[in-house]
C-alpha cells in the first residue's frame, strides 16, 4: 500500500499556535480580574453569534423565574380543580335534599349547618335559622334519610340542635315490622344508638328499620332513624337491646331540615 503523505504545517499554523500559547501564558500569569475581563470580552465578541443562533440573546434564561411561573400556574390549576369538585359535591347534596323534600309530605324548612358546639353530653349543631321562619325549642330536625335530632335553643338568626349522638337526647323508637318499642340513646364507646327496653320476645332482622314511635309527642311517628346492626340481651337479662346505625351521616351533614308544624 502507498501511504498518503500528511500535510506539513505551514508558517501560518505555527503563528496561530504561538499566539494561542502566548494568550494562555498571559491568562495564567495574570490575576483573576484579568481572566474575568477576558472571558467577558470573548463572550461579547467571539461567542456572540453562537448565542444569538441558539436564541439566548444577551442574557442567560431566567430559569428560576420560569420555575416560579410554572408553580403558580400549577397551583392555580389545582385550585380550579378543587373548586369544580366541591361544586359537584354541593350539586349532588342539593339534588338529594330536593328529592328528599319532594318525597316528604310534612312541612320542611331548609337550614344550613354553620357550626358545631359539643357540650358535656355529646354533639350539638348550630343551624342558620331560615328567613321568616319561627323556630321553637323541641322542633325536630331531619337530614336526607332520617332523623338528626331536635332544637334545644333558638335565638336570633340561629338555633342549636342536639343530635342523636348526644346522650342527653332520648328518642322513643319502634321496630318497623314487629312494632315493639323502646328508648333510643347514644352509646359513645360503640359509636351506635341503642334501643333499650325492648321485650325479650323481639326478633330483629337486618332488613328491619327503627323509626320514631310518636310516644312523648316530641317526634312525630314514623320518622326513619336507622338500620339494625345487631341484637342481644341486656345486662339484666330481662330485656333486649338493639344496636342501631343512624341513617344520616352526622359527620358530614351540611344542610338539614327543620320539621314544620
């Protein structure tokens, strides 16, 4: 094989190499300030065309500012998503309330839950009094699905409601099928209502409901209260006690109804 001869350096190549060596020597011998000034000069002259082509302009990109703008845009989008989801939940609650009011033949006064004020006996809700409505102590309060409690104190613009989860509230309940009755009270440790004083002959099934009996004339007869969880003999062995799960989720109520006269 015949090896092609490599091109030999010419005088110009040696000149460029010597200039580069001289510049490097000057940079190494000079101080930090000289190196910074030289780098700035090269940036503004030799490297300027490349920076313009790459679109950087005369200043580097503001990466921190761009990241902050993206964070703000993401936060705004998240807030919009949360607002849409809350509106969807509120629309569903309102539909449930409207459907419940349409099925109920009694007079119902809509009221919004504006606070909670637990007392030593249990849970108390604060409702905004409906405009133009007359609220009285002992007035029953309903939610979508059944009984919530009754008004214990009425004032200007609001009223306090003692719920089923308050040990001071006693409700006379009745089994919807056998029609056997007893007294309902809240048992905090178990997280359920207990129907006490039911005769030993009572046979409660899961499909049976507990409703208000109408005894005592505080709560009208037939208001749904809850479903039966289990039944057993009480501590005396002389009666049955039935554990009842309330139909209304008292943890999440936001709109309720005052039962009118």
